[in-house]
C-alpha cells in the first residue's frame, strides 16, 4: 500500500462518499473520519495537506470509510459528536445529538428561570440536553432519565467527560421512577410516525427505532409527556418539547387541551418549527 498525502486522501474519500450518496456533507464526513484516525483537529489538514499517512493509518481510514459508504453514521464510526461545543460519546443504542436540538436548549435558557431550580430531561439518550443545560446553569439541579440502561450509562460517561457535577442520570420509563416536582421539564421524545418514509434514509436507518418512532402519527409520546407533566411540574413550571417540523399545531393543541398557557413554538436553524414550550397554569 503506497503512501498517500492528506489532501489526496480527503479528495478521494469525498468523491467516494458523494458517489455513494450516503450524506449531505461528504467533505465534512471525510475530514471527521480522518481526524479521528490521526487524532488531530481538522485544522491540521489545512496546515499540513502534504503530510502522508502511515500504512496503518491508511488501513484504518479505509476500513472506517467503507463503513460510511455502507451508510453507517460518522458519529457511530468515530464514537462521538459535538453538541453545545462539548464532545459527547455516541453509541448505536442512542440517538446522535443534532445541531437543531440546541434550539431546545436555547429556548429553555431564554425562559430566564431562577438560578437554583430542579430540571428533568426525559429520554435523555446521550445526556446532551441535560448536560448542556447543567453546564450553562451550575446552580440548577438537573436529572436525566431514560428507559434504556445503556443510554443511562452513556449519559453518565458524558457527564464525567465534560466535568459536569450538577447532573444525575438514572433509569425511568418517562415519569415512572420520578418522585419529585420540577420547575422545568424538557424532552426530545420519539416523534416520527411509524410509516414515515424518512425512516429508511440516512442516519435514521441506523439509529434505534424506539427512540425515533411514536404511534398516533408520532404524537403518542408527546401527549403522554404533556399529560404526565401536570403532576410533575411545580406551580407555573415549564415544559419544553422538541417535535417534527409539521407537528407544531398539533403539539400546541395538546398543550392547550391540558391547561397549559403561554404556548410558544420556536424554529430551528433551517427555519422550521422545531420546539414548543408552555407553562402549566396553576
């Protein structure tokens, strides 16, 4: 196997990923994989494009590239993804943190709640939302729960990795093991309908279905969370939910039917309705 320069390696990989039509950002995918192989920041490629890979590095890169060409998400290949400017371990047992979910974090922080409150993150997955909120508000006591034991263990690792001490993770099927009340409950629940055509595309094809799909046109878990929040929120507490870009009207309706007020939907970076927040009327 002959030596190959970084610039040529990336160009070839980009072309292969583009031809395989497995992602919207072939160059970024190629750089992310090579950065993982070389244990370097991506800026290194622009500083030293003529550096050559060792035979071992070339082999590792080609193996990882083959996984990407088969459609496996980059986050699962390299084992991590950045969220809220922090690194998070990722595993196939949980959803991959996405940039649009940062909108949910921003919306919660914009509520200007007290500096010392109790917060619950339902279906925490990697722990990204809980950890992001805890990192911004060190006086908040944040809890993250997930029905998946593997997800809970992963979230614990991510909390430790980012040195966040005001967050606690444990297993619970939504509110089942939750025993107190909170000023803020937040969740990115399953909200894709079982027959949605996008389930067979891109990263969704490899992510756990139980974390993606909900009955009742994707609204079943959202409705259950809203209903359960009435006995888990403190007086005038807030519930913030991520949802599908076409679900805002239905989510607003469910909030209204359960007595919530100040219902507000915020858009993601693409201008699509992405999260709805509401306050419990007490």
